[in-house]
C-alpha cells in the first residue's frame, strides 16, 4: 500500500500476489476496493496492481477539469512505482477509456489488454438513454447508502439485484466503507468521459486485445464493444449474456476465467 506523486497529484495503489504484473483500472467512482474478488481470483497467478483514479478513493481529488489521458499518465506512474516495465491491463468502463489512452501513448508498457463495458468516445460513442446517465450523475440530497442502492439499479440486472447474492452483499459493504467521493469529483470524472475520443486512433493499436460486452448494460450499450472490436486489429470479442455493467460481479467466475485464459495464452 503506497502513494506515488505525479506533479501535484498523489495516486494511491496496492499490489497483491507474485508473477507477471496485471494492472487493473477502475471506472467512475471506483477504486482498489471494487476489485477485491478479482484480486482473490487472479493474485495466485499474477502480481495484481490496483490503484484509485484521481477523484476517488485515497487519491487526490482536485476540483479542476480531468482528462482521460492524464489519468493514463497516472497509470504509467503506478507501474513505475511498482517497478514494472510491462504489464497486462484490464480496464472497465471509464477504466477502459484510460486503458485505451494508455496503450495508445505507451504501447511498449502493455503486454495484453482487456477492455470491458467501455467505448471509444466522441461522435462514434453509442450513449445510454438520457435518463440513465442523469440518474447515475444525480446524487443530490442522497445518503451514501441511497447513492449505492440507486446506482446498483443501473449497474446490474434486476434478477441479480434481487438474487440475494453474497457477492453483491459484499460489494455493497465495500462501497459503504470506501472513502466518500465528493460530488464535484464525480462530476469531474464524468467530464473527463465527455471529453474522451479515441475512435480514430484505435487502428494504430497492435497490442493483443480482448473486448468484453454485457447485453443488459444500461450505462455502456454493448454495441460500443463491437465498434471497438472492429476498429482494433485482431481484437477478440466476448459477449456476456443476461448481464449488466458490473460484469466482474454479476458473471464473476466466467469473467475471471475468460481474462485469465486470455493473458495466460499470451505468456
């Protein structure tokens, strides 16, 4: 557990396990805590490195415009602090956008790439229904518990939400214990997503890439993943059925096995 400084920003990061490095990049409002069960699955096989994005967790939360490319620089700084020249990378949602910038600007640092439930931004992006993003972004007057419960209705399918899943209960508990994200920091992260556009640059990616989609994803419609797969040469596409945005939670076993097999095939 440590912090690394990049200019006036401090990024909190952790490392678990041994072996080839695997860097995990979180989505909006997420951080090290959201990956706990993934870490448990992958750390026997890899050195798993996780960090809190700027604006979340124990990392700095400046009240100024954020850029996805800037957050990709933070990911590089974490790899440097961990003493790793190259790593496998998994990025989900906004983390997938950060991962795109990372591989575009620093391809020599990435051994293999998994992009889950994400998009390439700009005019090519297929947006969610307006009421979905409005509901996700509006935390005004809500308690932390109410924010989590509101967001879960958008992040997983109704069937999973009402399944009594122990993993869902643990996820909710971790969210409650996580450092509270100020509303301005949430809005800054959402602003970074709005300013992100990598679509016309994806053709330059040569890194082996796996694209994961969820057919019931309310926040990032699955067609975005098919667009990514068409634009990245040689990319593989793996759809998850009857699954919402949090594929690592709702389809945990299949998700973890799929990612591990992909990276092990590259080793």
